[in-house]
């Protein structure tokens, strides 16, 4: 049986790239498309929410979300994501990937719709309802991280595994781009249909009643791609690797309690055992810390692009626009950055990860992010001049490019490869949750830190911060720490999952029941591991 079990795994590693691999990428990737759309689309409409629900009569500036409300609206989804990554990561190892894969998608669909249907008797009531649904939306999104990465790594062959996992994650770029495009279309349509004066001309009339539909439509649209792929997720079978390495061991132990299989298995250690700490402890520290550091910088930069653009004067002052046109302007800016920097970076990783290696791409990405962040921060006053704004946007786009052709992709890929099958989803969930802890730090911290040092120039309700320049310097320092902790992450290019996790040392599936191994061998050879 040990020989036949290994033949199953070897057949999966040596399998030629077939249509079912691309089917799996699309099915898993559409979840990430939805994840990114839902997480980042909120940044496109937060200024509109402030105008609608927190208008102050007589104020020279449009209404803005109070600091605590803005923090909650921007960050609560990350809190849910962190919880979902830990819970579904553990559940994916406990029950199997297939059994919980569809649950995460339905949670995303229902909560996307709920976010757009948030109502209340007061402004705070609407925001509280929105935050409730966005927390549970994040919970579903969190489950998608460890499950999609683990499923794709276990379907893929050894030669192109990195590209396949990275391709799933690269759908995040299209999700960010789609959020900007949908927001552009909706805001443009409403802006033309309901003409309104600028805020400085008519503070009340600049926000037409129909503007309340704009943010709701943008947020609810995220349910559509998730709903379209639900059927195909339900058709996906359990991965052959999980079946060979985990399910059969449990089955044999249940059928023959006297087999003593677990105690004779050198790889039966648990997550909190000394053996795990010895074999994979530093690896888990490396994947968790690099993801944490990366997400502080990445989510700070993505969620608060609009504030950075306003600070350098690329987006006009809020009072010179009406509410809906401001959504259009913010969406246009973020779509341009996504198109020029974010999306290309993801696909450079897909194309080169199995040639350059994960370690090289991650180290290179952190190095360039550090360089460009300092290049933006140190001569910050230079970039604020009108003639230099294009240069600032180019530098900022390059920072986003090397985040995605760098650690934003590799921190997702590596944890799905280097840990044992029965702990793979859990360890990926822990690493991803560490990343979302970084995103929370970025979402809550940058909101306050980036405020002007001059109390007269801060947004309403905010205390003075350290300014955009010093915030960018801090993010540069965070990226430098990412370089250091990358040294703890092993290279996984060209190695089988079992070689990386050292599961090839065990007697796969125990003795007896050779027929089951033969059946799995047939599945591996035929490519029947996902629907086509």
C-alpha cells in the first residue's frame, strides 16, 4: 500500500497540464475576484457615505465619516476575515476541503446583498447594520483564503504548481479593477441622470437623494460573481492528496482500532507538538510575519489611495464637486492605478514564479517596495508640486506593481506548499490571519496617522497625526522588516508537497486496502479531480 500510495502522489506531481487545472483556477479564482471586490470597493464609497449621512449644515466642507465610524466601516471586514481564516482553515483540515468550500461562497453572497440593504432610523443605525454585514462578509472571505490555496496546491502538478496557485490569487487584481469599473459606470450614470451643483454652490443640493442608491449598488454587485460559481464549487470532489494522506488514514483507524496506525506514523504530530515546532516552527513564523508586514503596507496603500491622491492634489478638493462626481473621480484614480500597477504585477508573478522561485520574488518585491516607498516619502514636498504629480503616480504604481510581483502573491502561495496535508489548511489560515491582523493595523492606524500635523488641516473629528510623509516613511520601514523575515521562508520551487512537508517519509495510508489506492491512482491518471 505504501508503494501504491506514493504512486498516486507521484502521478499527481507528474500529471500534464490539462483543462481541469484551468477549470480549478477559474472556480477558485472567482472566489478571490469576489473577495477583492468586496474588501476594496468600500474605499470607493466612504466619502459618499460621509456626505449622505454626516452632513453638517453651515460647514465649509462636505460631511465625512467620524473617526470611529470610518475605522469600523473600513476595518470591520478585516476582523471578520481574520476570524474566518482561522475557523475555516481548521475546519478544512478537520472535515475536508470540499465539505466547507461552498459555505464560504454563500456567506459572501448573502452578506454582499445584506451590505447593500443596510437600513436604520439614524445615520449610526445604517452604519451599524453595514458593519454587521461586512463583518460576516469578511468571515466568508476569510474561509476562501486557506481553502482555495490548499485546494489548488493539491490539484496542481509539481512543475507548474506555483503558477496555478498564483493565478488563483491574481484574480484579486481583476476584482480590484472590477470594483473601480463598476463604481465608474454606476456613478457616471447617476451623475448624468441627476445633475447636481458642487458643494460650494449648494451644500445640500450637491448630494441628490438618489446618491443613496450608488453605494448600495456598488456593494451588492459583489454577490454576482460569487453566485455564478457556486454550482461548480459544489461539483468539485475532494482533492486526491487529502484523500490519500488524511482521509484513508482516518478511515483505516476507524475500521481497525487495533491497527495502531497513528502511533506508528512518524508524521502524526499535531500543530502544538514539539515535532511540529522542530520541523516547521520557523517556517510558520516566517510565513506569518512576512504576511503581517506586507498587509500593513499593502492595505494602507490600497484603502487610503483616495486620501493620498487628495493630499498631493491629484483629486480636486471635495467642495468643488458634487457627491456622485466625487465617487467617479475617486474610482477613476483607483482604476488607473489598478490597471497600470496592480493587475500587471499579479500576472508577472504567475508567469515567472516557477522560474525565478518564490524566495527570489518575495525578497525582490520587499526590496523594491522599500526603495519606492522611501523615494515617495523623503522628497514628499517635491511630489506635491503640480508638475511632479505624474511622477508621484508612476512611483506609486511601481510600488503596487512590486507588491503584487512580490510578497502579496508569494505570501499566499508558500503556506499552501510547505506544511503537512492534515495541517496545511490550518497553517495557511494562521498565516493569512496574521496578514489580516496587519491589514487591521494598516486600516485603523493609517487612517489616524496620515492626518496632517496641523490641527486646522485634519479631517473633521480627527486628532492631528504624523502626516502622509511620515506615514510613508513608516511603511518603508515595515517593508524593510519584510526583507529580514523573508529569510525564514524556504524555497519550494520544483519540489513535491510531500518532499517539502517530509510526508514522503511515512507509510502512506498504512497497510491493506490496496484497491482504494488503485482507485485513487486511476483518478490521478485520468485527471478526474475537478469537473470539466
